[in-house]
């Protein structure tokens, strides 16, 4: 009779741990591969359904030297202002500057991007006025022009007519694209991009008509007067921190709305490469770090831009802007927020695969369904 000793203690735990890691690693590789293939498939359908007319070549873009000098000025002095921020500025100045900077960023993300560019929700007159003034604080131009350029970016995404063409790299998309004139004439741009909703919005018209007086009053005089008047901050700290540094931050946030996909989006074979790298650097079951690093939500935004939950910087149903919209919706100032769910998308893709409709028609049906559900929720809340 032979006796065999069963492994116990650390040996057993080690064997179980190794087998678990190998199993989870294999599952993770398969899952990431499936996600990548599905994303590539959907994005290919999206591009084929949104084919744009490229028969007319894009106009040669020229340098906007006044804008370039302004951007150089605020970036160089903005970096210089950081020294004063930590050495001589008063705490009230720091807190106040942070507060109005956040307001300016919300004017871009919650206002110009989600409300006016993509109409992801409806807002009352009070909130639209507030977001218009917040956008003025950001110092990134009028809402009308910002939305016009952003809609042009979505329509001609990834082509020569895209003012922030991501195929030319992050530096071009984030910096160079904003320093060049548009690839098509302004009048032609207005003919190709539907701006009737902007023309009918009184607050957008007011800001466009009187942008520079509004910017001078709210963006400069009133905002810079607060630290000088109420807690005797010095002129140097006020101009550099509350003025220049604030504009440097809000301008970059505004640019990131168009270039963020190159920072937070998963493209190409990076998905498989990163999953392999993470398997070498950390336990394979720590996949939460992977989802914090990269995501497919920026790709989703270019397919379904009217979903109010999709963040500008790689998040979904989270983030400060999304929280801001949720709060104002609960307070009754936001109405008919549009979104969709997995089941509706799955049904739409199934119909497309069965050739019951084109992908473009499927997206239109999906949007109609989201509007219907938003109105249904509104009626249920009222009753």
C-alpha cells in the first residue's frame, strides 16, 4: 500500500493562484479581442454610413497669427503664473480662480458641447443663460463658432476637411488644428452644417452679436476685479493667476474635447498589446487598471454623439459634467436627456446584420427611440 501526501498550506494556495491567474489571463485576452473586433466592426459600419463628399478638395489652411501669438502668450505666462500660485498668491485667490475656471470648463463641456453642439438635452432659459455666461468666462470664442467647428469635425471626421484630423497625430489635433484657418470657407461651412437651432436660440445669438463686450465685462473686468476689491490681492497675482492661467486651462480643455480620443481612446492593436503588457507588469486579475487607462467611450461618442452620459474624456455615466447635468435635471432645469441602453443597441445591430436597415437608418431609429423614452419618463414623473 502506497500513501501520497496531498499538497497543503502555501503550496496549495500557490498552485490555485497560478491556475487562477492563467485562467483569468486567457479570459481577459479573449474578452479584449472580442471587444476590439466588435468596436472595429461598428466603427467601419459608421464610417461607411457617413461617407462624405470628397470630390471638392479641402482649401489650403493658413496660419492665424493673431491667435497663435495669443496662445503662446497665455501658455508661457500661464506656466510662469504657477510659481506665484504656490509662493505668493492668497488662498482666496486660488479658490476663486479654481471656481471660475470650473465654471468656464462647464460652459464648454455641459454647454457648448453637450447642449448646443449635440442637443443631448433641453434646458430652461435660466440655465442656458448661465451656461452662456460660463462659456464667455472660458475665453474660447462664441458658442456659435465653437459649435460650427465641432459639427464640422464630426461630419468630416478623419478627412482633410476635419479641422482637428486625428490621423495626423495628437500635436496636430490639439495644437496645430486650432492655429490654422478652416479647411473650407466660412460661408460654405454654414451651408453644409445645419445651424438653424443655433439661429433660433436667443442666448447664442446674443453672445455671438456682443461677444467681445460680454467677454470684456464678464471674462476680464468683473472676474479680475473680485480679488482686487474684496481681499486686496496684488495686481500681478490677479492678472497672472485669475486671468492668464485660467485662460490657459480653459483653452486646453476646449481643445481636448476634439482631441481627447487620441488620449483616452483604444484604437488599432493597442488593446491586445496593452493587455499583454499588463499581464507582465501586474496580476492579470487587476484589469480595473486597464479600464482606467483606456476605453472605447470616445469611439462610442462619434457613433452616438447625442448620448448625454458620454463624457468628453473617456468616461461614461460619470465625471463632473455628467454629475452637473444630473443635479440640474433633478432640480427641474434640464429636460428630455437622451440616452440609450445595451438592449436597444443590440437590437439595432441585429436588424442591421439581417439587412433589415442600413446602419445610418439604425442610428436614426435608435435616436428616435431615445427621444420617445425620454418623453415617456417625463410623463411618468409628472403623473
